[in-house]
């Protein structure tokens, strides 16, 4: 069984590490555009990792479903992952998948809204 609190905590640790790598390791070798992609990826990764932590707690309290967590997790992997990849040299067309991750994150938050409303009426 997945423990979404642990997954959120791991996401937070990875996001902090990747943020530090971007700030220190990439500073001298990446272009300003690549650094901007890295910063955007890290910002969204951190925000959604914190959000996933809240979702995990809501799942434990039966105010949310795991579908929200899955959508957010997969979305952030695709969104941030594609931006990190481009920052590390992947071709710019690779960014075409970035919006897919964004849509999945939005769907995760909307699913949370719907499931929380439904579960609170039970």
C-alpha cells in the first residue's frame, strides 16, 4: 500500500536537492533560459509536493481519494521532469509534453475539490 505522506516527503527532499543543484551546480554551465526552466520546475515541484502532503493527510482523514494524489504526482513528474530535461540539454521540442503535466496537476486539484465535496456529504 502506498504511503502518500512518505511520497510527499520524498518529493520535498528531491525538490530541495534539485533546487540546490540548479542554484549552485548549473549556474556556471547553463544559459539563463535553462536556469529559468530549472527554477520553474523546482518551484512547481516544491509547491505540489507540499500540496501532496496536504492531500495525503486528507486521504487519511477520508476527505480525499488517492486519485487526486496520483494525478498530482504524475503531473508533477511530467511537468517538472520535462523542464529539468530541457535545462540539462534535451531538445526544446521536448517541452511539448510539459503542458500535459500541468493539465494533470490541475485535474488532481479539481478531483480533490469534487471528492472532498462528495466525501463530506457522507
